[in-house]
């Protein structure tokens, strides 16, 4: 399952760039956000067994010192980034970017 997920994310990044090139002439900026570790219950939602997702979550807690901000992000963190990118006043020169692994990425 993880291989398909990785391939889909890579395809989405390329789609972001292609659509950005097509739409910029119409004044439409296109970017995508692919956050790293966010507390959402995602591992269970994609079909990972509860036992395995618990092991992954335990690993992140035990290796918190490897996460630059010291914790997983929240959905609100992602929403604030999206609000920033959506506001053309602040992000008019950010085009075709896949913003990923911010703040809490594993170092």
C-alpha cells in the first residue's frame, strides 16, 4: 500500500506543476500542500493495521527529539499554511510549488 501512496503523491506534485503552467496565464495560481507528520489518524484510515499504526505512533513519540519542532503538526497548522498560500497578497510569486514536510519533518 505504501508504494501506491508514494507514487500517487509524486504524480500529484507533477500535476500541480503542469496545471500551474496552464492556468497562470489566466491569473490562477496553483500550488499544493503535502504535510509530513500531522495528528489525524491517517494511518488507520489508509488501512494500516491498528497494531502497526500504534507502533509507528510510538516510534514518533520515542524519537521526538528528531522532529525539529518537537511534536507532530495539527490540522490547524496545515490550514494556516493553506490560508497563506491562498492569499494572493502574500503568495503571488509562489506558483507550481508542492509545499511539503514543513516544521515537524524528521531530521
